[in-house]
């Protein structure tokens, strides 16, 4: 930083000496300073462009791709919940059927009937028959 200030001080003294001797006019000095400023501005813009070229793909990967994947993730969560509900419902139906069968309640909507050993209804052997 100090070396840059020293260089600027030497350049400034040289330019002032040239202006005193009328080698260059103040107007020409102003034009040169404006051109130098434009050159520095161009370099800064070039650095920003290079920074964008390097960082833009990184920003796309870091910010945009997760935002695009978020709806897919939410859809997968909804599908998982639906499958879980279907599995639990299926297990609940199977469990209720097995409990009814184990408790002797038979299947839903069917009644126990008494059949005699000769196949007629009456006071014989009791059995549960399903059509």
C-alpha cells in the first residue's frame, strides 16, 4: 500500500513539473486522467464479469437446484404418507378380519347357523358355514 502511494506521489510530481514547463497542458492531463479512470472502470467490470462467470454456475448449483428439487421432495413426502396410510388401512382390515375369525365372529354380515348331522337345521352338531 505504501509503495503504491510512493509511486503515485512520484507520478504526480513528474506531471506537475511537466505542466510547469508547458510540456503538457492541464486539459491534456485531465483527458489522460479520465482515460485512466475509464481503464480502471473497465478492469473492475471485467473482474465482476469473471466473478459472475465463476460464481453464477456455483449459485445455480447451490440455490436454484435445491429450489427446483423442493417440489419433488414434497411430492415424495406426500406419496410416502399415502402409501403409509394405505398399508396401515390394509393391515387394520386384515387384523380386524383375523380378530373376528379368531373370536368366532365369522366374516362380516354372516350369521352362524346350526346344522344337524344330516344337513338339516336343528339341534345337532353346531358348525359355522360360509357360502
